């Protein structure tokens, strides 16, 4: 199952450059929410199509860089 985030990434970049009235924090939060929802929906669809019963999720630690 293939899916891409290129469309939403482009939309966010365009909003960031063209709409100075939108706070970056709000834009980032909306992007995070939307991408998470897309991942959940695509995962559910993949589980239904493949009849897999369980999935495992992993998280890696990262260091946040402040500029």
C-alpha cells in the first residue's frame, strides 16, 4: 500500500510562505494532526486488506535542536 505526504508538505510550505497571519505553531500542530490521522487511516485500511491482526509501533529518541 503506497501513500505520499508530498501534497500536504507542499500545502504547508505554501501556507507558511504566503499567509503571514497563520502562526507557525498552529500550522505545525495542524500538520502533525493531519499526518497522524492519515497514518492511522492508512494503517487501518492496510490491516483490513491484509487481514493482519496485530501491529507493532516503535519510537526512536531524538535530540531537539533549538536555533
